[in-house]
């Protein structure tokens, strides 16, 4: 009897164990690819500084969140820093699986699969205090264009600021240069998310520059949600969305997202080697 049962037992064991083995093989057979803005988007993604010198190692809220999402389940991945327009293009054509820290508009909602929002920023405009001796008021952010040149970043989405496509905006390449453009009088105003500018100036060790700037929240705009944009052409799009959304919801429920944000903000504003420690 045992001689007859033995092959059957072996067969059943193979059937039961094969999905596990197959799953492990699948997890180790691919590597996900994510991209972030190469000119940095602190505190969400930025390059670590060692003794004030910029290294090639990425850090930030995005980087830690990806690690907490995919490392525990054994999925390999890499994060690439690319020009933002190329980052979005590569995600759209499927050569990269997803882009981090993206705002949403109608076109992006069509071109990509957005994750749930995993943080919120404040659309604002900035100017030199010395340029306006008396306070001024606008009811629509597009009215800034009547007062002087308005600057923004090439490829960034300002729709959630209330900015209209037909309103002229002078585009430059990097956020770090925006305050400099004010000082050189090439811009009267620039558009930026308030929380991002604080981290950018800290990274740049801008000294007294922040004290020369004034800012206002964009009229009629609320907190702006940011998402991961997942490629519709990725073979792993459903898994990425499921696992990332699950981790975000879990960390939101435990208030860990806010802790992670505060950690990196503190690293930028008070850390000796910017971003050199891990939470």
C-alpha cells in the first residue's frame, strides 16, 4: 500500500509547493524602475550631502516610502534621477514603471495610473519684499502676470495653482535658480510649493536669502495632492498600485507618513550632513 501511496504523496507535495516556488522565482526575476526629478524635490527626494558636498546617493520621503513598500515583500527596484519631462515620458512609454511626487491634472490622469495621494503641498507665489513697499492683493493668481514676469519650472504642472495655460509664464530649468532670478530682476514672481522651497533653500545653504522673500498662498486653491504615476504599459502596474496604496494607507492610519516627512525636513534644516542619517 505504501508503495502505491508514495508517488501520490510526492505528486501532491509538488503541486502544493510549486506556487510558492514559482512566486519566489517571479519576485527575483524582475526589477522595478522608478524615477524622480534630477534637480531634487526636497524633502521628498534629494541627494545626500557629505560635509556639504553633494553625493550621488538619493534620500528623502519618496525613497524611504519605496523601501518600506517593496523591500519587505522581496521585490527588487531602483530609483533613477532624471529630468522631469524625460521621467514622465519614460513612464508613459513603459521603459520606467512609475514616477514619484507628481501632481495630477486631467491629462496625467488619462496618460498614467495615479496612486492614492500620499502627501499634500501648498501652492504659493514668492517675490522680494523690497519690491513691494505696500501690501498688494490679488483675487486670481493669473493677475500676477499684469504686475510683472512670473516664473516657473519647465514641465511642472501649475494647474492646481489656478494658473491658466494661456497666461504667460517664463520657464526655467531648476527650482534652485528661482530665487536667483528674482534677485537678478528677471522674474517679479515665481510659483512654487511652499514646503518644497523651504527644503530647496536649506539644501542650497541660502543664508539670508529666505529673509528677503515674501510669499502668499495662491488664491482659491487648497492643499495640492501628490501621487505616484504608474505606467499603463508596465507589466507590474496592478501589483505596484496595490502594494503602494496598501502601504500608504497603513502608514497614514499609524501617522507614520507625517513622521517620515518631519524627519526629512529636520534633516534638511538642522542636519549637519544633509540627509546623511536614516530614520
